[in-house]
C-alpha cells in the first residue's frame, strides 16, 4: 500500500475536526460545503469509517466483518504501512468517540414494555413517550417478533 498524497491532508483534517468535538455529520457537512474532493458526496458513515480505520496508524485489520459476526476480535497486523496519523492521536480519537456518543438513558418506567402481545397479530407491544418536554403522551405500539 502506498499513501495517496492527494487525499492524505483531507484524512488528517477529518481526524483533527473530530478531535475538536465535531460529529461525523458535521464533518461531512463541512467537506460537502467546501466541495472537498468533488464530485464525492460526503456522509456520516464515510467519516465514521475513516475515523475507525486503523490503517491510518499503519495497522492492517483482517477479517474485521467476519470476526464481528462471530463475536471475535479481528486479526491485526501492526506497522504494515506508513502511518498518516500518530498512535497517540488515534488513542485521543478513541477517547473523543466516548465523549461524542450520546448517553441514552430511559427515564420512564413502562411496566408492560416488551411483555404484552397483540392477540390478533402476535406482535410485541411496546411504548414510548411523545410530545416533548411540555406534555407527555405514552403510546402503546406494536413491534414484530
């Protein structure tokens, strides 16, 4: 593998923007507005793949998808290619990912959540709150098994 000098600076910029606390979508929007590498259309999943790819620190991950499906760790070959970013920066990125993740916490108790089934179709009945902060409406909804 050889580093593509035309895209190297874009990759470094993506990592730097992420370290500044920008989200995947925000970075994609910035690159699209600036028409970086046009006609490429940037989206959040592309940015996420770049941020999570260890090849940029010089490590090659093999069997990543297969290992994930089997609940195992992929095979990692360290220092296979010349790194674009430092290991310290990649570790900082991993810490930043934890900060950027939204902590989801259910603040309501639904006593029948995932416990009732519709007698006609057999779907599991669930519930969710709607209506924002001013008024809460709790709705029972059906989910497929």
